[in-house]
């Protein structure tokens, strides 16, 4: 055991952990970050799920496949002819891998720059004996281990794909998100179990590249987390324009491998037996918190009935000076939520170490944006109509379609709309829901408006550049008081 006692040990170097470690170091705290991730070549790779097999690689492939789709289907409308357009999947995958490596290595550089000590291996919280002043963490790597000490611990161990009881993931024919991001050719027939964010994004990538894609979803309705009107529009566009086959309300009976195919036996929403035969099957039925080997039992670290580490609004666990952030705790499984919690915890630890009395700020989940990077993209922040109705809150609606926007027309991307929901009396914005081109970028303005408690009138007063997609948000805000100008 080394005699050095770190101020903070962070376990996990995903967007929750690496951001927390960097913020700790910026605040003058002596921080170590322990991470066990190894990439496909067996080399340590920082950045967790997000950088290695999540946000970044999926967006790289979405961009590539979107370009292919545009050239194939939309270029001719611009008078551009492109003959014999083909796709070289290994090149596309290699581009994605290069982006991932650049970013994961970038984190190693950021650690170096900020003097965060980086350790590769599994971190296990050892049982605390009596009134020890620091936590002891065993770092195990290739059967060798070392024990380090830290006054504060931030657990940021993330999540892993939820398995299906029917079939094992082999990343050959039955794929999780890592396998779905590494296919070397376009499957002719692709099945996707689960119409959540990951299933839709992965299904979109391979659909745009030419696969016949069938999505099977157990929930009775499509995209139940989204505003109902947005979900309805999305299903219609995905089915009619994108060509995704989406079946909701299904029940799987069995999944079997047969020769080179995967056979899914399921009942449809009318309880009729169906067979889906595909070449590859992506399983994306949610993610489970990653607490294996962390030492939770020895320390009686409390987890909820679904296995998430229990924390309060400041990400404090039941153990003194132990915090948990990101996918391993309650709340949306989103990279920016994990990072925000990491920063908040780092600042809280600084307050404690420097003897300040401030409690710090709790994260406001109501202003965390959600984005689905399909085509068209979907994004929202705040409450949706069904939530407001259920809560009995009276609200006004302003809505504006992309088809009436000059920039969207020029781009040839006219599907979708933006909807602003504002409190009937105070006019304060309660939620903004978007489906359309580049709404992953447009949502930030809505987040800012809500963070600063803006009213729809406040947004209506802001001058938006013309012609720009942001005018759709402006017009939707004007529409709350029936003042939209171009419809
Ligand atoms: C395909 C896909 C696409 C996604 N796209 C988006 C997106 O566009 N936007 C978005 O916001 N979110 C997206 N997400 C979700 C996002 O990746 C997660 O919310 C985010 O990575 C969570 O960050 P985290 O730091 O909590 O955990 P993770 O990123 O999972 O990192 C946890 C790290 O801890 C390590 N670890 C675990 N246990 C130990 C241990 N005991 N000792 C040492 N190390 C350990 C793991 O190996 C890992 O490196 C996507 C996810 C997937 C799968």
C-alpha cells in the first residue's frame, strides 16, 4: 500500500468519472482516476461507454450513413448526379475507430495536463475498518494489485447492456451496441430488439446503408418517453420515409440461431404468432448499472431494487465521503447528465476540503436535454403534454413546422416541427419538443431559456438570424400567443 493519500479517487473514466477527476484537479485537489476499459486490441482506453462504444462512435457512423443516404437519394434534386455510389464498410468503420482513438487518447492528455493520476485496472472499495481517515481501494490489473488511499471516492462505473434471457450475445450474429458499431458489411436483413434511443440509432445507421430493418418493441406504444405528438410524427416518418419496420406491443417467445440466420419467434400486438428471420440481430433492451467487483457488499453500500447505487440530490451515497454519479445512479442515462453530476460532486468535495459551508447545487433533471440522433432528429427538454395533463397544469401550446422555414426548404429537410409548452398564467416555458433537422443543436437554446426561467414572450423578443432553422423555435414561441408570422 502506498503511503500517499489522494484527496479524491474516481472509479471509472467515462464522462462522469473523467470529467469529475479533471474538475477536482482544476480545483487543486489531488485526484486519481481508475479505469478498467480495454479496447478491441486489448489496450487500456479511457472514456468509458460514451467514447469507446456509445455516443461518439454511433454519431460517427450516423454521419457516414447519412452522407451515403443523401448522395443516393437527395443529390439528384440538387442537379447533382452521382453514379455507382457504393459504400466501403471497413473504411467507414476505420474512420469511426480513428475518431474514437483520437478522443480516448485526448483524455489521457487531459489527465496529464491537469495532473490527474491515471491507473488502469479494476477498482474495489475495501472494507473500511473502524474510524480510518481514508478509504482504501484495491486496483487490480492482470492479476497484480495495488492498494491506494483516498479521502473521498467518486464511483462512476457506468452501465452495461441488459442481456436478454432468450439468447446470448456473441457479437457475430447476435449483437450488443459494441457489435452493432463494428459490423464489417451491411447485413441484408437486420432485426433490432428494443425501439429505444440506441436501437433506433443503430437501426437507422444500417437502414441508410441498405439493410432491411425490423424493430421489435415490447412496449405498447412507440417512444413512450417522448411527447406523444412527437412520437407519432417520428413513427410515421421512420416508417414511411426511412423505411424502418417498427412493431410495438410484441412478446418474444424464443430466439434461435439456425445456420447463418437468427430466428425470432414472437407474438405481435394482436397476439398472433410471428417469425422474423434475420442475418444479424441487435439486442438493445436497456442498460444495467455496473457495480460488479466494486466491493458494495463488503461496505454495505446501498443499492435500489434495480441495482442502481442509491444517492441523494447531491450524489452522496450512504457511506461517508463516497459519492456516485452517471449511469450507475438514478436519472437519465446520458453522458451530459453524468458529466454534470461529476462536476457538481467535485465542487462539493472542494467545499468540504476548504471548509466552506455551501451545500452546492443539486442537478435539475428538468433542464437536461434528451436527443435521439435519427433522421429527422428528435430532442426535448422539460415536461411533455401528457406529463402536464397528468399533473393538472394548465398550459398553452405554440407549434411551427419546418416545412414553412426557408432554411429547411433550402436544405431539403422539411419533416417535423417544434412545439413550445408554456404555463397558461405565468407564460413560463415548461417544455420544448422538437423533431426535425439539426434539432440536437437547436435544443440548447430551449435549455438555456428554461434554465433562466424564460417565458415564451422572452424567446419571442429575441432576434433570430434569417434564414436559419432557429427561426422555427422563434415562430413556435410566437405561436404560444397566436403571433406566429409565417403560417
Ligand atoms: C450506442 C450508445 C449510444 C449512446 N449515445 C449517447 C448520446 O448520443 N448522448 C448521450 O448523452 N448519451 C449516449 N449514450 C449513453 C452514454 O454513453 C452514457 O450515459 C455515459 O457513457 C455514462 O457515463 P458514465 O461515466 O456514467 O459511465 P460509462 O461511460 O459507462 O463509463 C464507466 C467506466 O467505468 C469503468 N468501470 C466500471 N467498473 C469499474 C471498476 N470497478 N473499476 C474500474 N473501472 C470500472 C468502465 O469500464 C467504464 O470505462 C449512448 C450509449 C450507447 C451504448
